[in-house]
C-alpha cells in the first residue's frame, strides 16, 4: 500500500509540477514590453501572488494538516 501510494504521488507530482512550470513560463511571457503594457504595480501583484502561493505550498509540505482560505487572483 505504501509503495503504491508513493508511485501515485510521484506520477501526480511530476505531472502537476511540470504543468505549473509551463504556466509560470507563460506568465513570464507577459513581461514582453513590445507586446504588453503594464505598470510596476501590476507586475508586483503578479510576482507577489505567485510567491504567496509558493510559500503556501512550502507550508503545506511542512505542516500537511494546515488549511487556508481560497482566494482567486485578480489584477488591478
């Protein structure tokens, strides 16, 4: 049971982390000033939201029983 659980974890972790990396790269494409116009405040909001989510994931792995309020990101 434990081995099967770890195999499932590895499979899902690989898929989800790779998907997250691809999506983060797409967010990075938004930094291209020749295609998009944005303020420093807007770029900071994006970076802060991503960093907050990374911090949350770190805390979840260190304390798996912790919960949190779900709030969708919306740029000003």
